[in-house]
C-alpha cells in the first residue's frame, strides 16, 4: 500500500497518468487521508489555492418525464399529483429575479416531457437571452438532446446547432449516472445508453459547446464501474477537451426505488471526489456539489482535491425530492465563508471559468 | 514547526500550547488529521469503534443559569416549563432498559427548588429498579447548584449523590474553560475552576467522568487551546477522564445567535484534541451535532468512539439540530469505514462486537 501511494505521488509530480488498476486499488484502500493528500497535491498543481463558485439559479422546467429511472424521486407522470410544467412566462420571471440578484448563469434541466414541442425549448432559450443578454444559459443534458432529436426526427448535431443558434451557451453534465450498461439496465433502463451519452457530448464539444460530466455514485454500482466511468470520460476529454468540471453526485435514497440503497457515507464521498481528482488529470475542475454532499462534507472536500463549489443554486428540486437535507439556496456570503474557513481563496467565476472577482 | 510537531507526536512527547495553536490556526487540515489518525491507531490498535446504548433524560428545562447559547431552558413561569415526575422518569428508563441500554444521561436545568433529597430518592429507586443501567448524570454546574440549594459543600453533595447511586459524571457545561468566554456566553454559570473542582472531587471519590468542549461561539483559537491544556492538566493529576467530547455550538433559537462552526473547523479541533490529550484514552465524534456523514469522517481525524445512541435527545434538538441515528445505522457507519463496531458500557468495557 505504501508503494502504491509512493508510485502515484511520483506520477502526479511528473505528470504521468495513473492506471485503472492503481485507481481500483485506491478505491479499495482504507487510507482516506493518504488518498486525500494525493488529491490535494494534484489539485494544487492545477488550481493552487483557488476555489471557484458562481452565482447561478437552477430552473427545472418540468418534472414530467417519460423515463422512470429508479434512482429518481423527481420525475412524475402526466396524471400524477404534483406534476408541473412551467409556462414560458414563469420561467422568464424566475430568470429576471435571478438576473436582478446578480446571477451570471441559468442552469436549466427538466424531464422528458411527452407533449412539449422542440420549439418550446428553442423559444425558451431565445427569450431568456433576448431579455437578459448578459446571462449565460447552461441547459439540457445529453438525455434531453437525444429526446429532442427523436421528437423532431433529426440528427442530434442539428438539434445542437439550432439550440446554439437560439443562445445556448453550454451544457451541464447530467444523465451520465454510471455509464456501464449493466448498471444502467438496473437503475435507468429507459434512459439512453452510456455510449450514446458520450457520443452526444462529443458532438456538443465538436460544435464548440463546453459541458460538465457527472457520475451518480453510491447506489448499485461497484468500484470497477466507477473506474470504467472515469476512464471513458478521460478518453473523451483527450479527444475533445470539452469538459470543464467533473461532478461526482452522491446518490440520495429517499423516495427512490432502489431496494436496500443506503446513501453515501462521508468517507466514500470524500474518497470518490479525491480519486476523481487524481485520475482525471485532463479535467481542470472537480466540483463538490454541496446540494448532494451537504455543506460540511462539501467544505471538507476542499482539502480532498475539490476546487469548485458550484453556486448559489436557488430553488434546487431534484436532490431535495430525494431527501437532500441541505438548504435550497446558499448566499454568496455563506459560500465565501465556507471557502475561507477551509483556508482557500474564493474566486467568483462565470460559467466558462473566467474569473470575475477574487475575494 | 509542523515537522517538529510531527516528530513529537511520533515519540509520544506532549505538545506545548504554542504548538497546538500553530496546528489550529496555521497547519492544513490533512496534516493535522494524519497525525491525529496515527495517534488514534497507536492508542487503539484493535481497530474498534465503540458506542454505548444510552438515553438522555432531561428532568427539567427550568434553569436559573439562562446561558445565551442555550435554546433549551425556560423560566419557571413559561407555559412549556416542566419538571418530570418520578414515574415519567422511571418509564423512560424502562424504555432504555428494554433497548438493552446501559447508560442513563440525566441532565437538567438549575431548578430553584430541586434539592439533594429529590435526587437521592430518585437515584436510589433507579438503582433498585435498573441495576444494569449506570447512572451517568448531572454536570458540574448541577452538582454545585444542588449543593448550594441544600446547604452542603460540593464534596458532601457529591458523596451523598454517589451513595445514592450516581456512578459517573458527564462532562457537560464545560463549554470553553476560559472565564472571559464564559462571562460572555454563560455569565451565570460556574467558572472554569469550579468545573474543574467538581471533576477533581469526583475523580477523588473514584467516579470516572468525561469532559466536553462546546466551541464555535465566541471563543478565540487561544481559548480552545487553553481548554484542552486545562483538561490535560487535570487528567495528569487525577487520571479520571474516560473521554473527551468536542462539539459545536448550535445557534438556532438562542440569544447568542450567529452561525455554527464549519465542517473543517470541527475536524481540526477534533484532531487537535486527539493530539493534545494524549493522556485521555477516548475521543468521541459528535454525530448529534455533525450528522452521520461527518461522524464517519471523524473516525479518521482522531475519534475512536461514537458516543451514545441517544434514544432521546432534547437540548441540541431545541437549537434546531436534529440528527437521529439508529443502532443499526451507527454499526453500518463504523463498519463501512473499515472499523469493527463494538458496544461498550460507560466504563468503556467492550460488551459486544459486531
């Protein structure tokens, strides 16, 4: 074990890559703090003491979804109590509020709605952009893009270019879950395959859109599945350099339909974030998504290789429907305080990681 | 500095105050954590993480102390002020016994009328009815209050309580053992020397006690360091502390207000406790104030014990912090982190491994 840590340490120092076998050995190691030290070393090389955050707002335009992923507590059918679809005016109102509150980014994702036409999405993006030309719209996962391609019977490349023309600025990294088929068959059988997810993201990157990448962990997957997931992302990033941040999402078990799932312990969460930082040497940013991790673990993660805390979020729904105990929004002051008390330097960024203000 | 401190922790030579302050204010979290983890593994080589099945019974919420950090106390005329009747307490302890509990943590406010006879009669009956449950009750502030109210000296009061069945004393009410801080957050509560005097007397009478620290309110880093060294110095002379339990101020509903300590601050203080208190065997993680995820991480930052299962907890909950864990969840938490969960009693004898 000491050899393993020694080998990886010199690899990080010289910029060599760690292998899948070494990564698996890290996942199987019990030495949380040694893993954390390696991740901190890898992060310091890339980001120094800076920790990024942005002022953003989430909007989930609908919770109606034709898929029924077992890990999801957010989706509803059209007949279900509590289902909703926001009208364009409601969306614009929320965006205007966010804009007035100093947001630089709107993050939009939703369910796969059976009736909304593709024009709805194009109009939504165009209207947001025309009302608020300074705002960056980061919207739609690969899962939604595939769905738009299917409902319009056109190639996903065309969907991407139309959305881009309407004003789409970048894409989040959702829907990746665990890319391996065996796991997807169990947790999200109706969702696009891992291969299709990667293909669409690659197309988006080729069209000049930056994206993030997520991994939903702590449900039915094993360590090999996580390493496989990381490898595919690292390979794609080698080809496109289109990924900005990797975001490991700790599975929230409440109201979901995965039998026996317990949720993610603090140790596994920190280990997974740290190993991601060590393995994904071609990703600039590892994001600790505080909504899913909890504020305390998200802050502690800053010592385990994490260099981005997402943002103010405002009105988070998806994690909270699954029992996330965090607040739905954070104030900028709270984020600054968390970062400073972790001994780091807070930097407000825009979606594309241009630095707006150092504190 | 970090290198020389590391050398000292490896050679088990005690740290100095300035070294502790350096760790708290200047060293990075993982460096402090790694040293604490090494010390914890050396002191507890069997890889166990222990817990005790216990229950808090808060016999009254009426309290003359009215500390500014507390959301639990009431004045006597408040509509929700209460004193639990003996029968209610027996019923609660019966529930504890039904859950194979072994520790009763009975604490309450400084009530203007409850004299020593009230506690003696209660403890005698509890001993008779529940011999398997250790009465681990009353903090130093309560002991002194009961003594004053009953016209007794503190040692007389402790001896009578012990004779009636009090076996050990929890370390609550220590807050921060620096009087400048106490004047600000709990001006009516006993000073640090009185807290220490009760503990020393209890130890002299053969009772084991724990020690706590509530941080994250108004203290400075120097005060945290002073607190730890005062505990270490008492322990050097008595050896009576079984465990140290740092936990964080919870601001909800309190007069003091403000925010709670962050996760990084908690872990650093926890790790520092392990390093400074090399003469106290056990360091408890506070899942009640930190939640299950942080408590699990704490096991790598110096903690070797998860405290009680707390079938009932009211004081922290009154401040808006209500983490709950079942025994099964506590066992899972320790095992998932690679430790052997073990049930203990108040004396830290191992009762069962899982």
